């Protein structure tokens, strides 16, 4: 027996710090927060790349309405919205689903990160990595064998993030129409085996 010198020590420890960062499946009630994060992320990402009237259309309530409809009636059982939280606050999101088979390099067992973003004020806290890992785990649980996503070709920060995570360009690219005058942004596809 340990001799404590007659001093009584309490064995009631204070609980350690609770995790204040997490990822969970999105709920209909998350739609307003996800809409706000998406509007902020897109305004930041597309500033100077799309016409101002397009940037002005990136509004939280409009995105929230679309998320609410999608969460109430998902396009498929594999479609999911994952949300990154700092405490109770939604600070990021990732929408996943089966990959659209657009060419011979995409298979029926591929999954896709359809859209993902972390609020600019919450970046560098690991939320993006947690979202990416949760997306990969959820797709793997849905019997997907690979994950792919599209990134703006000139977004060096996004490319560095996905490169570090093992998602590499597979040679595919597309011009996404982003403006009412037919303005486009070039995107490249990155993928990783699961």
C-alpha cells in the first residue's frame, strides 16, 4: 500500500476537457447554419472569379432552403450531409453521394464529395481533415471503393489540402459555368482509393 504520509487524497478527479470539435451527420435543423457557412465559403472562394451578381446571389437563406429540401428527401440512401462542429456551432460541411459516372474512369462503386467547405474563421483547426475522414469512412461503409471530388484548378490551398490527404489528380477536367454570361471556372478531378 502506498504511504501518503497520513494525508488524505481525494480520488474525485475533474473530468478532462470535452472534445469541442466533431463531425456528425447533418440534420434538417442544421440547414440554416450550413447555408450560412456555404454562402461565406463560396463568397470567399469565388471573389474575383465570378461576376458580382453571382457573388451577391450566394446567400445563406437560399442555400439553407436547398439543404432543407435535400435533407428531407435525399436523392439516394448514400447521399449524406456531414457537418463539422466547434462545440455546438456548425463551422463546416461536406455533402457526399455516389459518383456520377461521366466517363470510363469513373465506376459504379466510386463515391464523391459533392461539395465541402469550412468557414474561413474556423480553418486550420482540423475541421477539414475531420470532414474528409468522415466522408471517406461513410463512403467506405456504403461499399464505395474510391472517392473523388472536383476542385477549382487554380485553388492552390484546396489542392495542397487534398494532395496531403492522398487525393491526386486523375487527368479529368471540366469547365463549370459560373456566370449568367457563360463565364466558366476550370475544375480538376482528384481521387483516392478507399
